[in-house]
C-alpha cells in the first residue's frame, strides 16, 4: 500500500504517512512543513487533491475513507459512499476533483466534494488491485492500475473504458506504480517493494506502448493526482497548515511538530537508496529497455519540480527524495526522518517540586520541572539503547529514578540528575554510575519495599521475574518462572501484586480455553492467585503488552487495563476479578499507555493509543486530547497534570481537569 502522495501548495510538496499523522514535506527545500494529527491508528494509503482552492488529503484507514483539510488540519465533512478501497489516487475530471480507488478487482470513482460515487464499479482486473497511478496521455487523464498477478491495465478516467491493451509484468505482485508524460512519451515506474524500475512506455496513443510492455518496481497506491493537461493535481497558491506551521506559497516552509528537515548534502544517497542507469527489464509479449532504477523504494509518486515531471520516492528508511525523469538523476533536497521517540516517562517529587524524567529511543534521559514547565539540567547519556521503563522511589533519603535499558538498571538522583545507588557493592549502581547488570532486557518494571529493602521488581526477556535490591545491586528474589506473562507489577499497601496474562479455565471441559486470553492477579510475595481470570476483551480476548496499571481506590486495588486488542479500557477489582464498569471505547486502534489517579474521591484514568490521541476518563466520560503526531508511548500523572510521551519525539503536559495543553517539549 502507498503511504506517499504529492500536492501543489505554493510549490511541490509530498505527503507521507507517519503513524497516525500526515507529514508535509517541501520538495524544493527538503524541509518539513508540518504534521497533521489525524487520530487514525492504521492509515494504509493517502492521496492529495485540491478542493475549492484548498489542499486536502484523503486517507484509507480501517477500510474507510477519511478526508482532511491541510490548511486547518480539520476533517472534511464529506463522507464517501460504499466500502473503502485498498489503494487510491486522485485527479481532476470535468474540472472537479475526483478520487480513484481499487476495491478488490474493481476500479471506483468518487466526487471528492460530495463523496458520491461516479458511475459504478469498473471490473477491469481478475486479481485484486494493488497499485494505482494517473497520467495524462494526449490530453486525457488515464488511470493505470496493477494487480497482484502483475497485470497492468489502462482506463480512461472520464469514461471508464479501456485505454489500451493490458500487459503483464512477470514476477511478484506490483505494489507501487507511478507514471508521467515526459517529452511526449509516457515514462512508467513499477515496484514490488524492492527496487523501482523506470522504463519508457512509448507514446501510448495506440493499443500498446511502443517497444512492448514494461517491467520493474514502482510505487504509488496512494498516488499522485494528475490533471488533464499533463500536470499533477494543483493545489493552487493555497497554504497548507499543520499544527500552526503553514506550507507557504513561495516555497518557504516552517516546521511544526514534524521531524527536523534535511538541508544540504547530496541527495543521491540515503539509507542505501541510489539510482542506477541502464539494465534489462522484464519482458511480456514485447521488449523495452529499462532506463534507470532506484533502490529500496517503498512508494513513489510524480510531481512537477522546476517545471518538469519528477519521480518522488519514499524509501524504506522513510527518506523522501526527488529524481528526474526518465534518467533518475537526483533533484531537489532529500528529507529524512531524524525524530527520536520518547519511550518512557515517570513523575516524582524532589527538592519540593514535581519532576518528570523521560527516556528516549537512543538511551538519553531528560528531566523536566513541572512546576515551572521548563527543562531541568542537561541531557543524561544514561544508556546505550532505548529506555524500556522508568520507575521512581525513595532510596537513602532521596528520590531516585530507576531506568531500564541495555540489559541494565541504572539509578539516578532525580533532583540533581547524578548517578545514585550503593557504594558497598561493586555490582550495584554506585556513585560512579556502574549499573546493575540484569543479564536480560527488562520489559516490566516497578519499585517497591519488601523485607526492609527498596527493590526493583522486573520481568526480564527470559520470561522470569526478579527483584533487585537497589541499595546493594544484588538479586533479592527470583528468578521466578510463575509470572512469565507478567503485564504489570504494583505495590498497594504491604502487598506486591503481579498482573499476568493467562488463559481462562473451563470447568466443564477441565481445560484451559486457549482461544481466550485473560489477565490474572497474584500476590507476588505469597505466590497465590487472586480472584478469577479477567477476560482481556476484543477479538477473542487477546491481551497485548503492556498498558496495565494497578491503583488503590475505595479501599481496594483496581486494575486499569487497556490490554484488549479492541482498544477498550477496562477496570477490574483485582482481588475478585470482577469488572467494575462497562468497557470504555474512544480510541481508534489499540491502547498503548494508561495511568490512573484518585482525585477528589474519583478515579480518573488517562489512556493513550496508537492513534496518537489521549482520553481523560472521569466517571465514565472521556475527554479527547489531540496534538501528538505519533503513537502514545507513555503516560504519567501528578496531581492535576498529565504528562504524555510519543513516537513523535515530544513530551506534552496537559491539565487533567480541563484537557488544555500547558507545555510541549521536544527531546531534541
């Protein structure tokens, strides 16, 4: 599926899908022009167009079509009739913007302004359509469609009639397609998820391209729009805006919420992408010479750069590049994603103020003063790999953070950011920063007090639970095999609980129901199971890792879980396994983070999802918070402040009561 398209908005721009967001890239400068948070978890295709002088994007997500105004970031009011297609592109027909989609073996067309379908489905393929492109040939827009068997068809956009004989590309399914008319000759690029081959398809004025059919990889299932007249779909001089950063007419984009832009440097190479000239092409009933190829291409489209058609590619490394047609020489400046995800966050009080500590994808730690909403101190180069978990506790009279990464636990003084820990044992997190060597990666972490010790309770990647004495760095308990499916640990009062993944037991058959996956609560110290199995919910009850927390409320421990793959939040009485409320729905896709706090005798829960949104749940009502342009990776609460972390590389602070944004920090 293609997650790349192009628009004209005061200059050529590419739109790519990055998680739940659309990233807008100025193809002339190679700079990010902003991001549009969509609130959609799984976008599989995108197409750009112009509607009433405004640049827009149409996305496929959850088998439905969703439109967004790129100037405001707001959803379009129009809804599209019928089932959503698998692949899309956009163009202009009779002066009106139209969407072209492939649904199964049929082509379909919609009026973008009204969402109504134009004509009926066009059954042009025998196998499911896997890629689309649009090209103007002799003044008429022509849809090029490819299917999973390698057959390529051409159809007149206006009439839906065949525009030439089909031809076949031997090999695997065609997953991407792009085409342009260059110097009165059609140039086509075809891809199968690897290299992109560019070939001359002839004038295409007859029933077959000159020189025979063509072959090789290309990309465009969300393709670039084309207009009659040979140019890509124009978005006029309108400005496109994402999170307050306009795509400005005149080509001087601003950055907002997106990844840093790549400026300078040679656009010829990025993450292994390169262009090669010459070489044979596959043949089918004729012969054609491959002009060039581009390596490691995930998707492609065609835009007008400096007045000439150019091939725009999205690499498997998420770089965006421009290439001249037909020779594939680099044009413009490349763009590469340099965002580093924030992967964990925790909050505690130190020095009389609330401090958040975050860890990111390259092992760096940052502290944030939540009383002044400012960064605190310098970055801490704490680990050599991404930070998997953070917990806070009191140790030797001071507040410390315990961070887990690179098969180690490290202990930090939260107020100063300096290493903290034992001085009596060489293996411990001592004053010179020597970590606790856990031998295995830590996947679940909490802090607790037990038998007079301050411990870190961890589930490690070998599937066993261990407790580490933070004062000495020595193993305090374990390894315990019984809790291999642990999803959360928590201490409530004097009891340390483990919440594990399990299969519910069927009394009638005297066997475990392996079709269902549930949560099970344990008293970790005593090793005893509590209550009944708690069905995870959604599509057979599959439990996903890890968004599970335990909080004390109403004198009892409560499990707060987003662990069902149906994206619903569930609350259980931990000791009985009874569901306390009906499942709460509000996210698109799965939940990825949860946190809970008791506020004015009410249990308030915050959930984050792969859709990039947050929900504040108070007495069953959910308030939606938007702004992140990546999956939510962690959520922490303190008083009336919510701190959220995301794959978009930002940390955001929200007001728990109003949902308003108080601060936004970028880790880099």
